[in-house]
């Protein structure tokens, strides 16, 4: 029994195209999932690779959007990623 399957060039192209499409859709879904996720100051600082004190300065200077629930600050993960992308350009 052979482990190889013969596939025509056309069929291989179709499979590769479908594979790329599925990977794009998976990436979009993962991105949408993280956009709605909120993190606290400790996790936000870890994502940005800064101290929580520096994060407080970022809040004070309005570098990153946030919301406050009583004494806890929350950040959208998507906003943190956007800030990092902006910072590296």
C-alpha cells in the first residue's frame, strides 16, 4: 500500500486556495475574540512589557484608553495591541 496520493495541479491549487481562505477566517475570528477581551492593570503592564507605574503614567497622559470600575482600571486588549503596533512603526 502506498502512502502517496496523486493530485492534479488544478486540484492542488484549489486546495491551497481553500486552505489560505480558512487560515484568514481563523485569524479574523481570533482577532475579533481578543478585541472584546478586557484585562486589568497587571495584565496590561505585562502585555506592554512595562511596570504598573509606567502604565499609570500612560493613563494620566491619555496614551491608552481605559475604563475604571471602582478602584480597578480595565483595558481592552485590542487597544493595547494597537498601541504596540503604533509604537513600533
